[in-house]
């Protein structure tokens, strides 16, 4: 016999489970849902990243520099530089992003060529990815991801406006040669992880623009063939792949990093060992603050911490795709989908390598891993998503009804706001 109280007999101010679920679902239909999801997830992942960079690097930095805060201070400086970039990107109009597409692509080509110059390019971990400027090292392949998103979206948006997307040749030219040249330059530096992300952006743009099924499958097959060739021609990549496929292989050889990462995640249990109490960073796990920072999250925060990280990236993916679905402008739709595919697939590849379901590729976890070259383009891309979220139906009206933000309120208190 049911004891549920009818809706008309419930006391005022109280609601049943159905009403509560409906109210929660209704929050997702609000105009600014995407905006706040992108903003909230970005800041939470960024805060987690700063915390984990400090925790993962302190032992090694004490040994090398005598201070536990060396890498943390550098990462904090990158965050302090990147947040204004994110804020500025969130204020830019769509036409500015389109205007930046070609210059940024050209700059990426030049920078990737400079990586190959002897004495200027810096190699580490079997890949030549950085330009050594003395005080800092810049990885040009990271802003190249943003360049491909903007250039590809602008190119396909123009072709869509002209009705040139019905045939394969107008659809792929010059998108395929441009993306191919970018990929080739990245691969000359032996950076397979970034190559996978660039190819993912290329396929995402084709998917969103509505490429014919045969063409999309053909391009996906070509991408897989290219990746297979790139793995075979490099001995260390082949060694990583065979180590991944042979789970019973030498745990102190090709599988050492992956094995230590799994040990770290497994030792965390449900709730982890506690912040700063992990053991993997004591010279057991290589690159703990960069490629394998998710293992430190799992060790120190346990299964609960890893699920929180996965949930944040899941919400970020939902928000980015929601923006791409709701906006009307073709460029905005394509750029939002491309940027979302870049960030989410990169997170999946990184986390998959740590937990042993994907081969190790050496790409960072967005917003969490140490490194300014990856952090700044990521924050700019997220700022771009915030700018696009303001163009969703009803978003401008909701922002206007919200009143002035904290920055304008602070300026008004100082008497500096425009009247």
C-alpha cells in the first residue's frame, strides 16, 4: 500500500522526489547553464591542478632546488597570466576569433619549423617539442591546436555559406592539406600525442559540418592508418605499444611508468591516502606532475577524487556540446565543437594511459598538469567557449538581468565605473 502523500496535500514549501528531479533537470534548460558550467568546471579543475602540481612535485623539487614550491610558483605565474587571457577571450566578439584564425595558423607553422632548428629546438622524452628561449621553453604544438580549431571552423563556415560542402573536393580542400601540414610538422618533432589531438579536431570539424558518411569513414580510416605507420616507424613508440598489449611484460622496463601509475591509483582506495601523503612521487613515478598527475590524484584522493575529475570533464563536455547545439552561427558551432573535442579527447587519452586502458602518449591533462604552453591555449579556448555561451538564445537577456558583475561593482565602489 503506497504511503506517498498526494501533491495537493503536501505542506507548502515541500516537494516530492518527482518535483525535485524536475527542478534539477529544469536548471539545465536555463539560458546561462552552459556559461556557468564552463566557468565552474574550469576554475575547479584549475584549483585542483595547482594543488596537485604542488603535491606531485615537492619531493623532486626539494631534491633539485632545495624548495618545494619551485614548480608550483611557475605554474601559479602561468595561471596568473592565463586567467586575464581567458577573461579577455570571453569578452571578444565572434568576428575577432575569425580574424585571428589565419595569423595564428601562420604563426603556428613558423613556430613548429623553429622547433626543428638545431640549437633552438629542445628534445626530451624522445620528442623534440619545445623552443628553448633560455628562461622559458615554449611548446608550439599546443597553440597549434587552437589555431586548427579557429582556422578550420572559419574555412568550413565560409564554404557552408557559399553552399560548397556538398562535394568532397570543396569540403576537403584546403582543410585536409592545411591540417596535414600541421600534423606533419608536429610529427617531425616525434609528438604522437599532439598528433592524435590534431587529427581528432579535424574529424570533429568534419562530423559537425555534416560530411557524408563514406567520406567521414574514409578519413577516419586514413587517420588510423597514419597513426599505425607513425607507431611502427619509431622504436620507442612500438615498445610502448607492445608493453601496453603485453600486460605481463617487464614491469621494470617498457612498462615501468604505466605499472607505477597503476600502483599509485590502486593504492588510493576509496578516499585516498590524503593530500601530500602519496608515495609514488618519491622517485617511483616518472613525470608525476605532468603526464601522470591523474595517478597522484587517484593515490591521494582515492576513487572519489578520480570520479570528481571525470565528472568535471564530463560536465565540460556537456556544456561545450550544448553551446555547439544551441548557437546559430556556423563558425561558432564548429569552433565550439572543435574546442570541446580537443579538451575532452585529450583528457580521455591522458586518463586512459594512466589507468592502463590506452597506450602512453605523453600528453598532459588539461588544466591539471604542469606546463604553461598547454595551460594558456586551454584557458583561451575556454574563454572562447564562454564568449560563445553568451550568444545562446536568451543568454544576453539573462546576463543583462543579472546586473553588474563583481569587477564592475568593485570599480563602482572606487568611483571608477563608467556612468
